């Protein structure tokens, strides 16, 4: 069988190739297919022969059978041949499109299939697909001429059929890249470039087209030269532009675009004569074809040319012709302005600018022209009145033009037109805010007052300035000056109150001095001008709150209260006490004490009168009446109180103001622990328990006073030991009996012998005051130095607030005492301490132990004085006390007692204890 097939295959090839007998070859190949229907070589031979003999249907059948077993490359060829036969011979373009697409699916670069497909699309009118395949085919076609043809035809389709000028431009440009002399592509591309103003790529194309154009076609060549000139001009090559404009003009001297553009270029190059001739030609031969705007521009340019060559009359004539057509033609009006300005005809300049004003729309342009008119009136015509009128016209255009308002204000001020100046200032103020607005209002007020002589209106303007910006006090100073000049005290005080209100209830620190000064001045108006002492006092009260350390103001207040009569005497007393407390020199206290004595007398407060007289008697400054009253009620012996002190009285009336209550409470919580640190057995401190005295049953005067004072003060009495063999006065022994604290007073001969009851009462009052839980730490036997006391205080804070910061120099002393407190402070005290420390930290108070220690000294001295009820005795005892570190100076303690003697706290204590007279 294989031999048979081989024989028939050789026969077919001989018939086809050697004998050129296609029919016999076809018969031989068919014999093979009768044996082997899928024989590839037989199928190939039949496909060729049927295609050669134009047996199209048989050829298609055989090729379709062959495609199924062909290689990819052969499939491409078979699909292409099938598509070509189906399209061109059998008119089956749809099936042909499928076969050709099959070929391209296998080989996307197969150009013959692309060309066949694009022909199908062209016949169908599918220009888009046709153009697509042209571009596609061009990319894979090696023949430059064929590529050029495809790109050009694709561009033409995009331009004429698809309306895609951008794509057409791209394809035409690519065509010219392949063939720079391709006139067919260059012509439409030049049109596109020209319309779109793409001058740079246009020039070489036009140069090529001009070179290749038919010289006999003057019309076509004229257009090319004109466009080439225009492109060169747009690219800045004026020489080339002039050359081609000349060529275009020589080809057609009537071509209007050539005339206009050539004239314009010559005009720009200031080639006046040639430009003038061309413009004249246009006016003579083409006026009817020109728009009014174009004619106006030509007249304007001719006028400009004449102006440049010095023909002023002809220039003005041409400009006026332009204005006859367009009265608002700005360049012409500006040119006329320039001509008249050069001739110094300023009124004509203003006329031209006003003519311009009538034809501009924008606010900005109108303002600019108005400013130019103003400048002419000011600088050239020298007519300030007309300049002002022009300013006012300009301000009708823009009412809030700051620059114009400021300039006209300057002119109005120079010409002393004050009323109008104020109007302008108010307009400026209306468009500003804050400090700037206030400045304008202030200036308006100054002019109104000084030039228009209307102080009331000026005051109102000054007030408006202050309402806007109260930080500048100059307007208020002017209001004050006006009111003072008019002696209008009522409105003056109103102005002050209004100014105070502007600052606000809580003025910032930097404005506090101003606030105080205003209240002080208001008080003076009420005091010295309106004689309204009640209102004056209210004003000075505010001053006193804002600046409490100003003593002269407290004195004014005190005097005002006295002027108001008995109903305000209490307030007067309060103020004199404030002054007394701040008075450092005891001698300077005498006038204040005298005044207080008179006030107390007028108020019928006889105990207060006696206390004050007692102070004056001690100071040897009492007059006869005061001395008599003092002696009348002075008790020679020790006065016995009728009640005891309680904790509230101690805290409110005896404690000195410098004795920080938080420090006292904190130290009271740990004082027992502190005492325990240095406490020693009785025998170690040199006393025997069996020697303890029972003061209640003891007949000694000292013991009686001891019992009386301890009970009156409400202080737990320490153990008492009397030692006649010891020359000292009294010391605290920090004793203990096993673990029990037994604080003990050891009293020496200095107190047991030669002391009066009042003297003993003072000493014991002071010493027992130091036995209070918060004061006991001031005994040297408990804490020798204030610095150590400070370490204990800080340790107490750390005990309950571990994060409390401690300075480096105190870290070790505090740490040592913290360990002691942890061991010795009982839990219940720690709990109380935690609450006090929390409140202390929240209050942000300062733990000044030195100040507190001195205050304790003052407090204990007050307690001693209260018990002896005799200032002279107390002062003598104070002055005889030895100086000690951490204690107050004796002079300061006496001064404190003098001040306390006339205080409400002291008077309340006397009333409670039954010491008051009357």
C-alpha cells in the first residue's frame, strides 16, 4: 500500500512540475486520497492545483481539510489563502474575515492577511478598522514606499472619514518622517498646523511645499508664502517673515491678510513709511471688507505713525477719525492723552481721561483713571479744590478705597477743610477694626474738638475710639481734659466708669496699674469735686482690693468713712487697723491710735477706748483724759478670767496670721513622736519623780498662778518641779517614765522669788502656750534648731506622700527622720496626717518653717499678755527675754502686741474671758 501511494505521489509531481498536466496530476493525487484520505502531501498538491486551475470550491474544501493537520506556519499561509479565495473569488467576505483573523491570531505580524482585511473593511465602509490595519501593517512592512502609502491613507481616512484630526495629524507627520517630500500628506498637515498655531513644525513643511509648488499657480503659492511669513513672524524670525510677506505681496498685491499682517509687522518694527503706505492701501481698497474695529485700529496706527514722525496735527486728525467710529477706543484715547501731555495741555489730558472713564467697566480701571486725574490736578494744574472733587468722584466708585480716603484726608487737612476731613476719617473708621479704627476715630475727635470747637461731639468720638481699642489711653486723657475744662464732674465720673467697664472685671496683670489709676481718679472726683463720700469710698475700696499694700489709699478710705458719720465708723476702724499693722515705727503709730481712740469713744465702745488708752499710756503719749480713763479702770492686781479658752478662740483670735495652720496641724500630728526621740528618764534629766509638786494643793503664789493660767488657757499642765537652788526661770524637761512621755517644767529661783502675779502670769502664759501639741516642738529640749524642725516637717510629708520632691541638701536629714517617724507615729495619726498633707499640697502653700517659728513666738507672747492683762508688764517681760535663734525680735513682739491690743480679735477674747470693762 505504501509503495502504491509513493508511486502515485511521484506521478502527481511529474504531471504537475514536469509535464505541466494539472488534470493528470489531480487524478494521481486523488488516487492517493482514495487509499489515505488524510495524506498531507496529496492534500497540499491538490490545494495548489485546484487554486491554479481556479476550481475555488474544491480548493477551499481541500485547504480546510489540510488546516487541521498543518503546522502553525502552514496554518497561517492556508488561512490567508482561504481568506483571499473566499473574499476575492467567492465573495464570502464574512467567512474570509474569519480565516484572515485566524491567520493573524497565529502570527499578528502577517502583513498579507492585514492587507486583505483592510481591503474588506474599506469595501464595507468600516474606515476605523481599515485605518487600524493600515497602521498595523505599516509597523511590519519592510518596504518604505508601502509604509508611506499605508500611513498616508490611514491619515486621510482619519481626517476625511472619521473626523479625528488629531490622529490624522499624527499619521501625516509620520508619513513625512518617512518621506519629507510627500506633498499629499504635507498639504493637509500644513492646514492643521496653521489652524492650531503650531508654527515650529509648520515652517519646514511650508518651505517644502513652496519649493515644490507650481509657479504658475499664483493663488496657491501666494497662500503658501503668506502662511510661511506668518509662521516665521510668530516664531520671532521677523527677517524671514518680511521676506515671505514680500513674496506673497508680489504674487498678489490685493491679498488683504498679506497687506494687514505685513503692515502690522512693519509697524512693530517702526518702519513707519512702509507701514503707512500699506495701511493707506487697506483703507483705499479694502475699507468695505474691514470691520469697524479693524478700521479703528488702522486709523489709530496711522495716528501713532504720524505722532512718531512729528506730524502732531495729522496724528490728532487720525486719532479723532478713530474716535468718530469708536469713542471709547482706549489706545487712541491714551495716545491723545500722551500728545496733550507732551504739549502741556493738561485740561485736554483730563478730557481724554474722562472720556476713557465713560467706556471702562471694571472698578479697578475706573479707580486707576480717577487717580491719574487727581494726580494731574495736584501736580500739574496745582488746583487742590479740583483734586478734592476728583477724589470724591473716585470714592463714588469705591467707597472704601483706603488709599484714596487717606490721600484726600491729607489734602483736606492741608487746605483746612476740617468738617470734610472728619467725614473722611469716619469713612476710614467704618472700614477698619481694632487699633486702626480707633486711631481714625481719635483723630476725628481731635479735629472736632480743636478745629470745629465741638467738645461734646469730640467726647463721643473719643469714647467710640476707646470702645474699639481701650488699650490706647490718649483718647481718654482728652476726654478727661475736656471734662475738667468744662468742670463737668458728673459726665467726667461717667466717663471714668465707662473706661473702667471697658477693661473688664478681671483685668489682665499688665492692665492692673491702669485699672487702679482709673478707680483712684474716680474716687478723687467723688471725693474732691462731687463731695459724694459714699461713692468715693466705694471707688477707693476697689483700689484697696486691687492694691492692698498701698497705705495712703487706706488712709483716704479711713478718712472717707469718718466723713460719712457713725454708720461707717466700723469701716474707718478697719482701715486704720490695716494702716497700723503696716506701720513699722512705733512712734508713727501714735496718731493712728489717737484716731482709733476717738472713733471708739464716738461709737460708745468703752473697753476698746480703755485698751487703746492703755497702749497710749504705755507709749507715754496719752493725754490727760486718756490717762485718767486708763487709770480709772486699770486693775492693780492680777485679773481673774471668768471663762476658759477653747480651740476655736486659740485659732481665730490668738494665733498670729503668719502661723501657717497646715504646718501647725502637720507638726501636731507628729509632735509626740518627735518628743519621744529625745525623751529621757527623769533621773537622766536631773529630776526625781518623788519631787513632783502638786500645784493645786500647793500654797505657793507661783503654784496658784500656774493652776490659774493652765486652766484659763485650756492647756494640759506638765509635771511641775520647783528648785530653789537653780538660778534660772523655767525649762521644759523632755522626760519619760518607761515608755510614757512626762513633759515637766523645772522652775528656778528667778521665778519663785521677787515676781509679781502679773509677771508670773505673763511668763507662765507664754510657756504654757508652747505646750500645745503644735507648739511643743519649739522647746530646745524637743527640737534644738529650726533647720532640724524643717527636716521633720518634710519627713512628715514624705511619710504619707512619697512622691513629694526634696532638695538635694535635705535628702539625707529627711531620710533619717522619715525612718524615725515610720517607727514612732501611730497608725491613727498617720491617717489624720495624710488628710492634712493632702490639703496642704492642694493649697500650694509654702512650708516656711522659719516664718512659722517666729509666728509661734508672737502667738505665745500674746497668750502671756492675755493672762497678765497689762501691756506694760508684758512689754517689760518681752524686753528682758534673751535673744534666741528662730525667735522674733523683742521690739517686733511689742509692736505686735500694740497692734493686737486694738484688734477685734483681742476685744472678742476680753469679752469672752470677762475682762472687758463697761
